[in-house]
């Protein structure tokens, strides 16, 4: 008998929903990936077509995170075990 997790993964893949579910997971793991200090000053707002939109507390945080963007993308994709996030937009 097939394990339920494998059945769900198969369904999502066949229905073309797999990437959407993984993208949503990126928002859920944001706090863990960036750490407590950044997490307390940011909030992931949405994700669409591999572009994660993150609201920052102020322009200073926005500027700082722009410098760290490539590394954050790398960490998120590594954690997801798939290259899902292509870009992060900080607001």
C-alpha cells in the first residue's frame, strides 16, 4: 500500500500544483532561514512565479536586505531542496 505522503506528492505533481505548494513553504520557513533579528523586522507578504515579496519595517532594513538577497535566496532554495525562489522584492 502506497504511503499517503507519496500519494499526495504524486497528485500535486500530476495536477501541476507542486511548485505552488513549495513556493508557499518558502513563506513558512522565512523566519527560520533569515534568523530572529531579520524576522522581527520583516514579513513575507506573497509569492508568485518564484518572486517572494517581503515587507520590511523601514527603508534601512530594506537596504540592508538588498545586500543579502542572493544569500537569502540560496538559503531558501537549499532548504526547499529545489530552485523555486528566483527573486526577492523588499518593500
